[in-house]
C-alpha cells in the first residue's frame, strides 16, 4: 500500500528581535516624514520653472563663487580640526591634569552655544578693533569680513565633532601594544603612525565628515564674520536666503539641491573609505 508523502513545512526563521516588522514600519514612516519627504519636496521645487532655469540658477557665477567658499572653507576647517581635534582628544585621553573636566566641557561648548552668539563673539574678537584682530591687521592678516573669517567660524563649530568621535576609539587602543613596540625599539613617531593611526583612522575620517557636513551648511555663526559680499565672502546658505527674499523659490531650491548632492557624495565617499579601512585592518 503506497504511502502518501506529506510535504514538510519549512519553519520560518524568526527574528531575534521581537516586533521587527512593526518597529521597522514605524522607523521607515518616521524617516520618510522627517527626511525623505522634505528632501523630495526640495527636488520638486527646484524644477518648478523647468530644467533650463534650474541649471541657470544652480550654476550661475554668483552661485559657483558661493559654493567654492562654502565647500572650500568647510574642507579647510575640517582638515584643521582633524589635526588639532586629534591633539585635543589625545590630551584628554592620555593625560590627567587639574581642570580636565572643565577643559572637556569647553570642547562641547560649540554644541550648546547658539550659533548667532558664536558669530558675534568671533567677530568682536577678530575684527580690526578686537583683541586678536588688532594684532593681526597690522601684519596684513585680516580675518573678520574675509573668507578667512568663514574658516575660523567653521573651525569653532566643527572641533567637537572630531574630538568626541576620536576620543572613545583612542581610549580603547591597547597600551600593551604600545609598551611592546617600545621594548622592541620603536620610536614615538613609529608607534603613532603604525599603531595608533591605523586604529583611529576610521573614527578620524568620520569626525572629518561630520565637521565638513556641518560646516558646509553652517549659517548663523558665519554671516556675522563673513562680510557677505557677493563673489568674495558670500556663503551658499546666505545666497539661498537672498533668493528666498527675492521670491525666487525655484532658484533657492536649485542651490539647495546642489549643496545637498555634494554633501551626500562626500559622506558616501567617506563611508566607503571607512569600510575599506576596516576590511584592511581586519585582514
């Protein structure tokens, strides 16, 4: 008598996290409301007058000059913060000294300080009548109301991103490896470049990316010290505000789209670089 073979029911692989479907649905919905839909609206608004008007507004001579200052200044400030932010994180992790907690709190001050207050304070200091500006101006190094003032403001607001990103990774670097390298005759520079730098380079790249992204779109702390002269010291966010005040909403959206795409490409490139570095370190 033939027996019927019943098909075996495949057991569904259950997620280790309960409620994954519901939580993922809420996450995607919230992300869409907060990020995807507003950014999509910017893209739609930028082409309201057609593609010809989009490219005319996005690639005008004034817009290109503003891009160069915004992205160039953000890149220069992030590079400076990558060097000195690493130095500050090194001091906070490796040394103990009186007032260390106060020193650490000062690093976070740009996070809590309103950007307009920071801009006014920097302008008062670096203007030709300020404490530092009056010393630099006779040397032919004007800061306030120049592109250099933009870089100074972006260094101020970007420093905490590098310090707080590198600090926990630097604290996890094994001291035994450092001591072993020292006993084998390695110099301090060799220890830094062969032990510390490979370990912290992904975090340092992340801090650089965060400082760059914040600096490229910074507005409040920059407009007071920049001078805001078209083709000279006008940043892209200010140009967007100017276009809005002139009721050129499509032109303002076109400039915003260019800034958005440039920042997105920069972040993607740095994420790929970090993934490559992690694979190289793990191999």
